[in-house]
């Protein structure tokens, strides 16, 4: 086990149809830039997530990366392993109004799971070089999926963010 995974093999007993299912950490995030602390992650309106780094996949899962090089962007599902507790309402950095946790990207969630879309720069065996992350160095990676959007841009709605942007504008 790598030190970045902090022994987090995530053997969580998740109930599924009356039986338990295991969730494994597939790897971890290695930051090339200084995203060592939450305060260094860009937040709020217009935040640029252009940090580059490496998604390091455990050797036993490397075969699962076969053909991933053909995709420009990936969805990375990860664990907020340093977040404790949750708030159902909060004020995000991009607005001065309260919003529900499920309408924000707050790390203080009932289930501490994060989702980030990254640009895949290249693959070197079990290492995926990516750009555009918003997670801390050493964050456990739960899953990776190719990013495929079937939502036409003209039908995409940005919820309360559009209103917050117009107030700041």
C-alpha cells in the first residue's frame, strides 16, 4: 500500500440489496503543484482549476486503464478523506447566500465523496497525468470514468451560480 493512501483500502460495508459490497481505493492523487492544504484550492466564481498532477492507480487495477488514452477528459470520483462532519446548508465562497449541500461543491457532505472532471494529458503505465483538479495531494481515488456529456450546452442550466455571477458582474 502506498503512503498516500494512508492505509485506506476503503473496505466500507455498503448495503446493496441486503448484501455487503466492498469499495476499494483504486489509487491516489499526486500533486505537482502545492495543493497540500484546502486553503490553496481555488474556489468561487471564476476559479481556475489548472493544477497538474498524477492519478496513481494501484498496480492491481492498471489493466482497467486499457484504452483510456483515447479520451480527452475523465471524471474522477474520490474521497474527502480529511473532511469531518457535514452541514446541510452552507454559504459557498461564490455567494453570500445559504444553499443546500447538494447544490454546492462543499467538502462537508453526508457522504464524503467528490467528483472532478480532469483533462487527460497522457498515460504512463499506472500513472495518469492530468490537469484541472481540485483535490488535495494524497486524496484517495475511488473510480475513474471517461467524461461523455450528452447535455447540449444550450440546455445546461447553472442554477444559483448564474444568479450569483450576475450580482457580482
